[in-house]
C-alpha cells in the first residue's frame, strides 16, 4: 500500500484512510483527512502536503501547496490577478497556472514582502502554482545506463549504478539498472 510511505503515515493509518474512504466515499478536501480515525493534527500536518484531492471545492487541495500555506497562496493568487474564490477543477488550475507563468521571478520578493512571508515560501508557492500537476520525479535527469553493463554478469562488486525504483517492499526496493532483472537494494 503506497499510502504508508507518505511522510507521517504508517501502515495502520494508511489502512484507516482506505477504510474511511470505502465507508464514506471519496475525499472532498484535504481537511476531510482529519475525520479519519488515527489521523491526528500532527499526522495531518506531516502528510497533507503529499496528498492531493483532485475534486475538492478548494483548488489548492489539488496542488503541492501545503494547507498551512493556503492563506499566503490565496493572497498571492489575488496579487497575480486570479482570485481564489470560484476557481474549480482543471479549468481553474489552468487559469492559475497561466497567471503564474506570466509572473516575472523578480516579483517574488515583492510578493513575499507584501504578504509578510519568506522569499523561499513565496517561491515554493509560485512554483507549485506554475505546475499544479507536477510529478517531482519528472524533473530528475534521465538515467544514463552504462554501456559496459548489459547483463547481471557484467556487474562487479563496488560498482556504482544509477537506476529507477520500480517497487518498494518491506525488505527493500527493486531497482531497474538496465539489465534484464531488477536489483534489490
């Protein structure tokens, strides 16, 4: 179960989230996670930034903006010319994205000062709103496979290889290193 690997969650809490969803239907907001048994305030704080709710009434629930930064994000959206109220779904996200792509990076410190937040937080919010559907792994450099490693027999003790994690299990991770079989780390 992938949920148990999210910051702040363990297997028991992940099972509780799935059970709650099965019993009550899909989540309609990030805040709804607080209704799940075994999800306290601290757990919510740690996990919420890594869980998106696509069909929420709050458009920020479907971005990487953490709920503790919603107030600042809403004010930044107003400064960017896209008030938070009334924005919904992919059309709303597209408007937000379009507005933030037009913002000159030099304006970020100005936004931060107006809102009384750090430049780093303002930059993070702007980045999240420029790419609301971003999978952070997409920005990783492509894997450069070694041309001298074509099979397991070519691997030598002490070699450093780059790979892609294909599966995470209790006893390790299976990594594709470009040979027929995935390696276990």
